[in-house]
């Protein structure tokens, strides 16, 4: 028969093993969540960058058209 001290030691090892496994699983899940958040942030940043560039291009085209119209008026 196992002594009480051996039983306690086995229980301690079992608890530590389970705690370590849970800790490792939590770290994996946290890493996956962080990566998902990072991907979403990159996608959002890319979308916002594209929207800003589109607006800038539209503004540039509008200014170019206004400049051409103004130049035509001066020539007339």
C-alpha cells in the first residue's frame, strides 16, 4: 500500500501536470486570439489606406479638372 505521503505526492504531481497542460492550452488560445486580432487590424488598416488613397485620387482629379476649366476660361 502507498503511504499517505506518497499519495499526496502523486496528487501534487497530477495537479501540477494538469495545471501545466491548462496553462499551455491557455497560451495557445491567447496566441491564436492575438494573431486573429492582428490580422483584423491589418485588414482594417489596409481598407482605410485604400479609402484614403481613393479619396486623394478623386480630390486630385477634381483639382485637375478645375485647373483645366480655369485655364480654358483664361484663354477665352
